[in-house]
C-alpha cells in the first residue's frame, strides 16, 4: 500500500487528497495519515501548505484578492524515489 501511495504521488496525475483516496480505494482520513507518516519518515516532503503571509499575484487573479484554502502537495524525496524505483 505504501509503495502504491508513493507511486501515485510520483505519477502526478492526481489533483487532490480526494483523488488519491479514490485511486487507492481508501478514506480521506487514511490518505492524510499515510501522507503524514511518509513525510515524518522522510519519503515525502510537503510543499505549499503554510503560507502565513499574503502573496502578491497577478492583479486580475481572483486568488490575489481573497483568502484561499491552503493546498497541500507532496513530492517524493530521494528516499521515496528509491522505494518506487526498486524492483519487487
């Protein structure tokens, strides 16, 4: 399951935690728990989740004019990539 989770993240064709849950056939809570554990163990790194300061954007972009829900994205670390590329 963990390898499949890492492969799903690496493929990059999922757009949300809900997509990951659907793809793997697990709950949203389980997706978040797995992501947290893999991040803590050094297989994933989270990016873009904690913007404390407002960021300047394009003047005509709606995102620069109102608060936006934080987006969570993960990418595989070298340790995570080694698990995915390892032959079973």
